[in-house]
């Protein structure tokens, strides 16, 4: 199950990815998370990408492609993976097809209104990367603390509502060629991400089974709230 997950800020990409990662035991590769980790650790790569990330610019294709290429060589990719935040450009999408076989690109289509509302409530665990929302499920059980490790959740700076609209528009300006590429190669699956996870996930899983992308047995029973 080799999936590319495409969604504007607020589409719920992190939550979908988390669900598939836990239920089917496949890795979730988020280039955004990788960048943030490397910047926090102050690595050479972190220093290289910092100048782009902090200015809200796209990290150059060559750097991102190499990061993903290295990740996909790891042995835990055997059952499949979910790519999140990559590819961002047509060059990256074509490079990815040379690195590996992608079964499907899932486009989580969210309206700007819903995106803004969701993001103002989003909280992230700085330790394990799990994503919560104080307005929607999955809510943290204890007040703004991670259910798994008890760490105080944080709001990412770029989830500020004023910034979200701009990010949303830039996202579609940037991603349109990528969406067209997956449409033209008959691998684009569009999902109405304004609806709740519990409405969409059973449908999405059924479609993935029907088209032969999802062949794995669950390794864990994951509930949808
Ligand atoms: Zn945590």
C-alpha cells in the first residue's frame, strides 16, 4: 500500500495518516516533520532547509527528493508507506515514480472555511507527533496533553488563522500540476474532507480495497471517534 496523501492545510492529512499507520503498521513519512526535527536538532540538513521553511518557501526539489529517497530505502517500508507533504512539485512527482511505484494519490479536498476552523483548534505533540484538535475528534483525553506520553501539546505557529488562508491559496497554486499529473496517470482519488473522519474513512477503506490498493490485514484495531 504505497500512498501519497495530498491535502491543503486543515484537510486532516495528519489524522488520516495516523489512522493508516496505526491500523496497518505502515510508516508515515512526513517531510514537514522531518524538516522540523532536523531544524530542532540543528543538523547540517536542518540548517540547509531552515532558511526556506522559516520564510514559507518550498525546499528545493533536489534536497527533498534525496531525503525521501533515503527514507524509502529503509527496511520497514516493505508493507507500504504513506507519503505526506511530498511530492509538492511536478519534478518531485516524476522523480518519485523513478524511485518507487506509487499505487494511489489521495486528495483530501477541504474548503477554505472548514480548513480555517479546524486549524485554529489543532494541537500537536512535540514528542511523538500525534495530532489532536480541541474542537473536533480526536480530542486529547486530558486537557491539552498527549494521550500517549502526557506531554503538553503545542499549537504550530503556521496554524494561526490569519496565516492559514494564505497557506491554503498557495497550496492550490503549487499543487495543481501535481494533482493534474496523478489525474493523467489515473492514480488520483478525491475525497470530501469537509466531512468527518468517521463518515469518510469506512468509504475510503472500501474504495482502496475495491481498487486493489489495500490488501493488508489490520495489525491493530483502531477506533474512529
Ligand atoms: Zn505524544
